[in-house]
């Protein structure tokens, strides 16, 4: 991408209103006598007289829901440079603990429960989750992702619990950010932990609804961002969900929240232990209509 350089001269800047240099102000040789906002800020921090007269033309910038300036752009590479922890995670030089994301399986119970298909792993209470994260942090791990087991009583066909601001995930995020404010907390975006049908999307007449599911995922992502999530991670594999989630986050002012999405996700038995951990096995059929299918070598 090529960025245009600022060219001094009113003819090259039709969208920017220019202000004359106040009389009596010293200028450099060759100064054209016209300056833009920002160049007139005094070194002392005082605002120059007439600063209020300089305006960005209507239509150049939009406003988000909070009334603040918002540049409508999805590509914001600065997200990957926003903190030392993020920069350490995305550097491609050496592999260190800072490059890994620690999965934390959680539930709303006071004690931990072993996950039989994942030897050595367990569902953590929220207090145990924080203790586990602190221990990993001591060894250099800086990134965590939480996966919830939701009680059956809270599961519905539309998965509304996914964006409950008082649900287990926002509480877990808040606790992690309070305990480890410099860590990166990621949150899974999908409906299967909250679905009565055990699928990643809304089920209607035996089919997974794509766009209606995306609406729920957008609500879920915004809720997670409000709770303090640094990275939302859609794992649902609905078509078009990443762009929609980006727009939903940006329109609510969460332009610095990153998206970590699956490039490809397969309807594979390898996810069996993971579904055991979340108690989110499909209630019927499989996930081959929205996740990719592995083709055996013998069929090639």
C-alpha cells in the first residue's frame, strides 16, 4: 500500500481547510504562509488563537456511537503493535513462551474437574483459572484464551447466553485482566458451547443458518470486547463473519480489539477431546456443512 505524502499547496489538499499564519508569527524562509492544524501547536502546550476555526471538512470522518471520530477502515495494522505483549506475540524471530496461547477451560463450579480425554487438563473454577494463569505468566506465557462449559439449563437454540454480560466468559475476562493487566486475553467466538443443539450456529429445520448466526456472533464479540477481551477468536466457520465482526467492533469504538480467526477448520475427530471439555458435541449430524472435510489419501 502506498501512502501519499503531504504536499504543501492548497491545490493539492481540496478536503483540508487551511488557516493563515497569525500576523506577527515568525516563519521559515520559503514558508507559503499556510499551515495545517497540528503545526500551530505551541511548544508550551498552549493552543494558538483561532485554533477553533480550523475544521476537518464534513464527510471526511464519521462518528462512532460515542460521538468520537472514526475512520471507516478494517485494515488497522497498528493492532499488532499496540503493546509490548502483542508485539512479542507476533514477532517471527524465535519461539518463546510469549508466542504461545494458553487454553483455559472453565466452568461455574467451585472445584476443578479432570478432562478424561485430555490427560493432565481440567476444567477450572474461576479462582483456579486465575491461579493457573499466574503460574504460566511466571514462565513467560503472556496470552490466554478461555473456553467455557455452560450448564445445559442456559443453552438455547439461538445461544443467547453467548452475549450475556454477566455470563461466565465476561467474568473470567475481567478477573484475568485484573490479575494480569499486561496479559493478552483472547475469547472464543462461536455458539456451540451455548447451543441446545451443540452446533456453532443457529439451527432451523436441521440446517445451520449462516447470516442469522453472524448477528449473534457480532453481539457476542462486542460483549466480550466490553468485558476487556484483547482478541476475539471466531471458530464458527460461518461465511463472512470476520468482516461483520470487524464492523461491529469498530462501530462500537473497539478499533484496537484484534480478531484471530481460523483460516481453515476441519470437521475432524481431533476436536473430540475439545468438545468433551466444553460438553459441546453436536446434538445431531456433524459439522461438515460449515467446516472443511478431510479427504483420505486413499481417495486422492
